[in-house]
C-alpha cells in the first residue's frame, strides 16, 4: 500500500478524518509540507505510487495537496492532485527520483501598483523548490509558493541548452472534493471572433460537469466546498512569451480538472500549439486562491504578486481615468468626425480624462484623427485609438490592421501616435492563447511603454498579472460585457445575475473593461435598474473606465448620479468585499484617499434590504451620501446621513437593482 495512502482521500471524496500533514506530523522522505507564514494554509508535495487507490495511475508519480487550517478544524481544499510535465525529448511524470529540496525561504516584500484593487501590495509567503531527475537523468524543479491566501506552483527546467525544447503536455491537475459548486466559464471554440473569454459563467453548477464546448473550461474558475467550509479560485500568473496561455480540459471526471493547451484552430490556425524555449525555462504559475470566505478571494493580489516587478522606470505618464465612447450607441460613429466631437465635448463637461475612437477611424469623413487629437487637447481630453491586432492570425476586416505585428512597423506606428499626442490604444481581435500571440501582447506592451502609450486589450486572453510588470496595461476585456446589449438578444436576461458573478471570478485576476453605465436602451434593452448600472462603475475595477452610453443619456441624468460619474475614481488605495455571493449579490467598498465608495448590485428577482457592515471605516463620523433605486427601475432615490463604523444602515434594493454611496469624513 502507498506510504501516504492512509492519509489520502480518493479522487472526488472528502474524508472528514484526514489528519494534517503539516506541523506536528513526522516528515517522511517522500513528503514535503510547506506552510504559509501564519500557518493557515499548508501545501504538501508527495512522491509515491498511489496506483492502488481508485482514480490514480500506477507508478511513482508526483502529487500535491492543499489544506486550510482553522480553529474549526482542518479542511482538505484539494485532495492529492497530479503534477508532471512532458517535453518532446523528456517526460517528467513517472519514475522521478528526488535530487534534493532547498530550505524553505521567506518572501517578504511590498510593491506599488499604478492601478488595481489596491495601491500598496504586500507579499508574504514561504517558498520551497524541490529538484527531481527522471529515469534518463534529466532534471526538473518544482517551486511552491504558499501564502495565507493560497498556493501557487510552477515547473522549471534548470539545465542549460541553446536548443529549442518543446513542452507537449502537462499532467497538472486540480482534484476538487465531492459536492463542490462551480462558477466557471466554457472556453470558446475557434471562430472569426473567438476565443475571447466572452461566454457566461455557469452559475453554481456541480463540479465535474463537462463543458458545453470541446475547447474546455476557462481560468479563472471559482469553487465552493460543501458546508461553506472554503472557497477556492484557480488561475494562472506570470505568463511570459515562452509559454502558451492554459485552461482546463472540458471533461473533469469526479471533479478532476486538468491543465490543457490551446486548440490548433485558434488564431486562424497560425502558430504552434505547444510552447518552445531554450533552457533554463520556467512555466507560468498555477494559482489556487484559498479562503474561508469570499473576501480572501476577492481582495487577493496573488496574481500580480507572482509577476516580475515593474519594468518601466518612470511611470508618471501613465494616467488611469474615465473615457467617453461612441461605438456602443452608434457602431459607425468612428467614421464621422462630427459625431465624435460631441463625445469629446461630453468628456470635457464631465471631467473625464479620455475619449476612445473605435474601429475604422481611418475611414473618417469630415476630418481626421490628427485634427481630433488637437481639438481634444484644447478641451483637456486625451485621445485613445482602436487597432486591429491582425495580422495573419485573424481575418477581421476592421481598420487599422497590419501595423502591430512586425517589430519595425509597430515601432514606426507607435512613434507616429506619440507625435500626434495620442495617449493610448485599444488593441482587438487576438483570438488565440498560443505562444506566438502571448508574445505579441508583451511585445506591444514593451514597445508602447517605449513611446509612453497606454494599452487596453480587447478580444483577448485573461489577465495574468501583467499590469504589475507593465502598468501601461490599463485594462483587458475578456468578459461578456455591456457591448452585448447591441447584438445579443439573450444578454439582458443573463446580465442581471451575470454581473454579480464577475466580481468573484473574472475581476479577481485583473482589470476588466466591461464598458458599464449604459442607462438608455440599445438593440436589446437592459433589465437591470439604472442604479444597478451606476453601481457597476465601482463594483467593477478597470484602469480605464469606458462609459458606454450616448451623450444625451449622461446629460439627462439627475444631478446626483451625474455628479457621482464626474467624481468617481478608477485608482483605488484599498478594496473590501462587504457582502455577497456569486449570482445573488455583490457589495464592495473601495477607498481613494479618505473617501470610500460603496456599491452593490442585486442579482435576484426579489427586493432586498442590504445592511452593509461599515466596519472598514476608522473611528469617527462620516457623511454617507446614498444613491439607490427609486420608485421604478429607471429612476433614482437617495439620502444623506451621518454614520460611524458601527452604524446600522439599511438600503432598499429593487429586484436586479443596486446602489452607490460616497462616505467621507464629516466636517464639524
């Protein structure tokens, strides 16, 4: 029998009498327990033959397990799950032998984000690297990072070689226990417009459910353990141009999810599926956020923690902000100079920093983009321009295209934009997570930084922490957002609850360009209340907040909501999850300076009395200015009162409604 079998819950079965393998147990030669700094999380790495147990392959293989320790007892968050990776020349799955394990080392650092869910980030974790050889003598290192909000690990090939090596597969898996609920998004099949991470998250389905697409399941993926004992979120971080973006396989028998690579058809069939690099070589981090409650998940910065430090020496030119946007209300407006001037005037009136000129601005009648840039500058508004990332990897015809692929052409184009006074670009239609496309993202970020241009990616992959290294990355789409009101008939019904899933899933891992605050109706009218729409400006985080609606919609707002959109920031010093559950309710508080912005949205078809806990406030009195649902779904109500951190506050929220509040220190 396996030497660790007595301690081991089989695939998909959570045994309640599983003893801890961390402090206090006898460490065996084939077990490496690694605890977090506060000893709340323990990752145990094991090398053993578990073939006698149901669901495990025979032979000596590498596994890991994650436990959450608490006063209520230990919880097995992930039972033993497989590790392993295979190159075209060497396999590191079976028959591994231990070379050695370095001493556990402490990571204790702080860094500052230009934009994100918080400014000052602290990394406290314990790391350990364990080295192995396969039967042919080739070396593999597995590095674990264990923090109080979760676990991450990656593989390294430490040998030196100028020859290209190719990884053909990973055995890496995540064995969630039985009875787990999942909020997880099907990965889109390759097409003219996809993949782009733009499906709906499945709302609390049974873990192990097969994806509706053969392409698999997206990361991030959120899971709730039985009995509300823990939450976990799977993600990826530290992806660079030497690897592809990964996801989960479509089938997960018994809750056994496995890492998989892109499909051959992605990116119009351009580029190899399997990543290649010289040695030494490290894979991206596989991330498992772990918390007793959802606040740990939502507030975590582990995805950026695991990325390289900022690569831009002077970041003073990087300016997060709000942007007007005409495409949502009129897809052809970028071809009409005068229509866009109206949106620049709106941005100036509202104090918004930018206006985004979307696709086909090269076909503009009545003026050109250089004239527009000069006009915008005269109004104190910065101009952002849309670009097609293709290229051979897509056959989307919108212009401009073909300028961001070749390094020489890209450098010329970006230098031209800098001369024109353009502040940044939105780059669209990548349609692939293959290594060549990942490299293009990072090449664009690097070259844009050289010319002091900010970036927003659309039709793109999921954030993986790049905004720490390249803070000129202001936002990424990778979400089924408000643009769908213009072309997807089912979207209004789904958006009512889908919006309450996104703060706990997609937006956890990075900035999200949802393009919120659409109060008027487009092709398919929204079924959320206007207060719900207003709240999305705070509930969702993005370094650029693109406000989607037409000029008249914002000018006709009541003074309270209009003033709120004039003042709402996009740079946050701190973020707190106040209350919520995906698919039902999301209430978040974000702080800039001394002012807190509280916002909530209801994802259910029933009114609610939300009683936010104001314990995040320091002692003292605060002026609490509330904008909430009015007498019907399209009107606003509100009130102003003085509160303290222990004040009982109740907010009436309509079905699929919402609210915002600004909380400022009260003046005597």
